[in-house]
C-alpha cells in the first residue's frame, strides 16, 4: 500500500507492507514458551563449568566472603566487586564447598575471570 504524507509542508510517498493475517499474532494470545525456560535443571545434572564462579563485570574486588572449605548455597555472596562506584555482590552459581579462591581484596578482575571454584 502506498501512502502520501505531508509533514511541515513537505510531501512524502511511503510504501507500507501489511502482513497477511496468517502471519499476525492475535494480541489476546501469548507466544508459547519453551518448557525449559524458567525451570532449574534437574538435580544431579551439572557440568564442570557450573562449579566455577566467574566475574560478570570488570572492576575491583572489595571483599571476599568465602574461604576454602566453607560450604555455600546457591546465590550466597562470594565476592563483592566495585565498578563505576557501585558495589555488586556476586553469588555462588550452585551449592557446594569452596575448593579454591582465586582473588583477594584489591585485585582487578575482568569479565569471565574465575573468582572461586566449588566442589
């Protein structure tokens, strides 16, 4: 469909493509969500990468809340990182026992850098 539009004295010819009704999604229906979205993985299904806590941002380590041998639950604070004058607590990716802590207060970290490993 072609439209003619007048804007502040200027005239524009515009081509508008309209989708066929089969391609349109009715507004009262929500798109179907895959079954795995929003559900945690089954217990016991872990991969080695799950046991590594990595920094999601670049910044400076302000504090370390864990030590080797300490038991943590999922999302327990492990390290606090300061970036752009904001402090962000980084949580454990899963429950377990801290095997190794790779950073100390004052260290600079990059995104993806290992903070600690769990067993």
